[in-house]
């Protein structure tokens, strides 16, 4: 559904993505991981046409997205920072998005109930707590039935109840055969939810594959430790890597 | 675009600052009208306030609004609409809400006072027209500056500097040039120079309308002498329109290539 080919992006003299090639063909939940500032948000924004690539190409359902905007009708997006116009009410914000998309949101009522937002509908967005604003953000992101959902740190500031509801929601959407991309720093969340992980580091994709293959490649039982290995710059040992590992172990002894 | 405009406008009209801005003009106009009673004089005094304040407030609102809605703009950018429509919608919502504050604050007292029917109704209208022009021009300039500067402090500083330049520094430079080159015929220079300053243009426009030669100043007098009142006003109006269109074009041009 989404193909990214040799994507380069720098801000000023700082390179952020240097040759990212990646594709999301099958439905499921993909976790996009990487340390702070590694370019996860930039990657997402490139897919949405918000950051303009220096080089490379992004195809959405086979079509180059450059200069296009219609394709965004097929994508729901949850921004990393939930900040909305201070003086609009919650209900007005949701109405505004409906107005812009010119499409009835079929799941809005249910989501408002799910996250317990009824008491807040007439409140101004500027007066809401951070977590409540994130719930509004979630409603806005899930209220349409688009085939692709992109979530930038969806768990930000949520209480445990809301977190459980969110996970349920993600499961449901996945069952419908959608493609979900989510960035996060919470490894439990990844282990519980993700079908595949993409690991971004220093502008490159360091790993893409299932959780099991990641653990296997670094010979670790927990995701956290496997990630720590990537961060410490250790080479993994896939197929032919077993030999290297054996040698290294031997040397260590 | 109209949808974005609508919500930006509502958001802004409900802000505390919009109330304060409107209330300030209400108070000022009411007190001037009831203290003096001479509509032409009140228009002239209000002119001096509006020429300074409308650009300043538009400048500050423009930058603040852009930076405060930065994250929300990103959400809008992820929606299936054109970039241009987002930014024009926001800009027009901003310019219209500023204009409405001014129209209400200055207009209501005049209407209550009975300006319709009086001989000076067109002087009063010209004041409003100029106020609206200045709101549109300076909010576009500041929105443009904010759009070009990620750094809020730099953007804010630059926008205030632009205001300061047109409101204060420009006149100083202009007078300096006049006194340095007083031996030469400077009429064309004077006309040309005032075209490059929207605040000057606005002043000329009102003074031509009021026809107060004592206040006209050098540029006003020159324009009246060379172009006549009618043509002078038409030229000033056209120049002010260009002052709106230029930064507005700049906004969409910068927005087109910008990373968010
Ligand atoms: N619009 C921009 N202008 C300039 N630099 C930017 C811009 N957006 C991002 N950057 C820089 O690009 C780098 C990558 O940022 P990005 O937001 O993609 O990181 P991230 O992986 O999402 O980090 P985090 O985990 O903290 O959310 C950072 O160094 C950031 O400062
Ligand atoms: Mg991020």
C-alpha cells in the first residue's frame, strides 16, 4: 500500500533521513521505533506530504504522492502533539474536521463514549488536560474508516483505562484488514501490539521484520535488550551471522 | 478555504485579545465623540491612533496566531485539502476578525452618535476602509514572516521591526532625504516614497478625503497638487491593494515549499 524508495531528507545541514527504502504491503500493525530525533515523525510527515523529500519517491497505492492531496482521504492521522485551537469547543473541532473531509464520521459517537468524552464536548479545547486532549486527538484519528491509519505516539499521556481501550481499538482496526503505522517508545506496547517493527537509526532503516526475527537476530529474549544491542552498534547475526556470533563468542572466551 | 476561514474566525473572535481590542476602540471612540462632538476632528484624532495601532495589533496577532496554531496546522495539512486553502483560510480568518473588532469598536459609537445623515459620513467611512486595509496588510506581512521563521523569537522580533520601520523609521528617513536634497525637485520622489509605505498611503488617503491641508504634510500636498484629490485617492487605494496582494501571494508561495 505504501512504498518508500530511497527517501532523503535533511533540515538545513542536518541530514535526518538518508536513503530510506521501505514498503508496507500487507495489512497489520507496524511499530516504527528509534531514539528521539531519529526521524520517525519526519518519515510519517513525508508520507503525508507535510515534509517534502529532497530525493526519493513515495508511492501510495502505486501512485507518486508528490503534489497530490486526494490520497490523504485514505489516511487517518494522529499527530504527536495534541494541540488544537484554544477557543473552539470539542464538538466544534470534530465538526470542523467533518466539514473539511466532507464525509460523515461513522464511528464518532462510539469513540466519544469509549473515551468518556461526553462531559467535555462543550468545553473549550484550551481548557482540557493533556490526556483529555489526546483522547480528542484519538477520536479525530479513528472516526473515519480509512484503510491506512498513522499514529505518532498514540499512548502519549493516556491513563491505564484509556490505554486498554486504545489497544482494543487497534485490534479491531487491524481485524478489518487495515494498515496501521505507529511510532512509540513503549516496548511493552510494541510487544503486545505490533506485527512488525521498523527500526530507524541515524537516517537508515536498521531493521525491519517481525518481533521474533528481531529477537532471534540479536539472540535476545526481550525486545528491549535487542533494541539496546542495535543502539550499541552491535551487528546482528541473521542467516550467515551465526558464524560471526560463534567467532565472537569464541574470542570472548 | 471558507471552512478553514470560518473556524479560524470563530476561534479568534472568542479570544480574550479580540475582546480587549474591540473594547479599547469602543472606549476611545465613545470618549472622543462625546468630548469633542466635531466628527471631522474625531476622525482626524482616531486616524492617528488607527494608523499606529491597527498595524501593530495586526502584526502581533499575525505572529502569535501562526505560532500558536502550528500543531493544529499540521493536523489540517494531513487532511485531504490543498495547502493554499489552509493558509489563505487562516490568514483571511485572522484579517477579518481584526477588521471586525475595528469596525465594531469604531463603527458602533459613530452609528449611535448619528453619523448617517451627517455631512462627514464619508470621512468616517474612509477611516474604516483604511483601518481594514491596514489590518489586512500587516496581518499578511506578519503571517508571512512567521511562516518563514521557525524560530518564534526571531519571527516575532522581525515582525515588530517591520512595523517599527513603517510606523516610525520610514518617516524619519523620508524627512532626512527631503532636507538633504532640498535643492532638487522632489515631488516624484515623495509620491514614489509614500507608495512604498502602507501607513503613509493610508494617512494620505484619509487626509485627501478630509481635505485638511494643515495636516496634509508634504506628500499629501504633493499628491493633491499633482494628481488631484480623486486620482490621488484612486492611486492610493490601488497601491494599498497591491500591499495586500503581495504578502498574500508570498504566504502561499512560502507555504507551498515549506516542511512542517
Ligand atoms: N520542520 C523542521 N525543521 C527543522 N528541523 C526539523 C524539523 N522537523 C524535524 N526536525 C529535526 O529532525 C530531526 C528528526 O526529528 P523527528 O521529529 O522526525 O524525530 P522523532 O524520531 O520523531 O523523535 P521523537 O522520538 O522525539 O518524536 C530532529 O533533529 C529535529 O530537530
Ligand atoms: Mg516524533
